[in-house]
C-alpha cells in the first residue's frame, strides 16, 4: 500500500505539470531519481539523518527543475515532450556511470527514518495481528504527505497561479497577450512537480533501503502519465483514482503478467474513446460541493476540459475577460 501512495504522490505532482499547466513531460521520473539519489547520498556517504536530508532533497529538485526546465520550457507540445524524455534518460544514464551514485549497482543500505533514536523497529499487535512498525510508519507518512499534497495542489489550482496555469494550458499566445508571464508560470509548475517527485523518491528509497538506475526507467514515467490521463487531467480525485489503479492493478493481474501492459494500453485507448476527459473529469461536481450547478451550455462532463476552457476563453476574450480570469471575479454585464 505504501508503494500505491508513492504513485499517488507522483501523479499529483505530474498533474500540476500536465493537467494544470499543460506541459507534456515524458521524463518526470528524472526528478523521482534526483530525490532518491540525493537522500541516499546524503545519508550513506555523509551520515545525515533522513529527516535532515529532506531540505537537501527539496533544494536538489529545485535546482534540477531550473536546469532542465530553463531551456526546455521554451519549447512547446511534441518538441517539449521529446526533450523531457531525453533528460529523463540522461539522469538515469548519469546515475549509472557515476561512482558516487554506485554505478549500475546503485546505493544500498539506505537508513530508515528515526526520531531521537527511535527507528520504529518495534511492531504493534492489534487484535492478535502483528504489524511491522516500519511498514506502518511509512504507510502513514505517505498518507499524510499525500493528503498535504492534495490540499496544497487544490488551493494553488483555485488561486491566481492556478488560473494562470490554465490560461497558459488553453492558449499560451493569448495568455501572454493578456500580460501573463508564461515562462515564469510554466517553470513554477515544473518546479512544484519536481519537488513533489523528489519527496516521493526519498520516501521510496528509505522504504526499499536500496536504489539503482533500473528503478528509474522510462516505463515508470509512462505509467504515471497514464494514471493522470486515465483519472482525468486537472482533476485531483481522478488522478488519485488513476494512480491507485495503475499501482494496484498489477497485483490482480499476476497471472497475466506477460499481457499486463497490453491490457493497460487497451484500457487507455478505450478510455480515450468513451471517456476522453478521464474517469473523473476536472468538470465533475462533487456530491457534497456547495456549487452543484453546472451550466450545460458551457461544459459537458464528457467533454475535454481543455476544449471547454478554450471555447469559454474565446467568448470572453478582451481586457475585461483577462482581468476576470486572473482575479477570479465573474464578469458583470456580459
């Protein structure tokens, strides 16, 4: 279950990059590797406690996000996807050839979390069932960090930055004409996604106590992207559902291991045909939401939210529409 929650963390970070900002990143696993290797190096080579390695992971991911995103985010669409794919492989191959990263063997003996000498080695017995203390700890850490991620991403998406992301996603030229600094907007989303992937990588490294370049192949970037697309780009509940499905489905398909990825591909094609916005579209309204009314003329739950936003933008183009988009006010007198 801890691995499933790590997938959720990765999908939430990639949803900021792809779902909100519209940046097709095929090398997202690179930041996962940066976080895992940074924490592994700091704890095994320099003897840092795992808790003190967290700021180091954040700084390393911010630097990596700036180095990779700085030049690549000036590209768009397919060109951006190809370049990010290349950087993802560059990070993996670099780790495979450096001595400090352990080369092909990777880093082993990564210490677990400990607080004031308590390393959670003791288990807990509940109802006659013994629970490993470390597994329970990692489960709750992943759950708490994932919950914090949901809250942070949701607040950002509803704020001024989130509206700027969506404007860039829908039409970058129009967003720039409205006065949005599109480059800063994109790189902000990219760095936030990078930090989130790095924290997930640190958690994965301490959970497994070992990492290697084979843990960061392109396949995992594709699976995380699949989780975002299946769940619904720009939809936090949808992304969580997609990540849980992608991470847990292999456990139920062990008998069909040779056909597993073929089944995933077929499912993705079927979803794109009959449910192009994903399992839980960004336009879906939660049952307990205060705003339960959605104008059928403006949106359709089965329609891609990018198309809906583009049509709405074209209707409201102009100075007043731009001001309303960035301030969050509804236009009056339209």
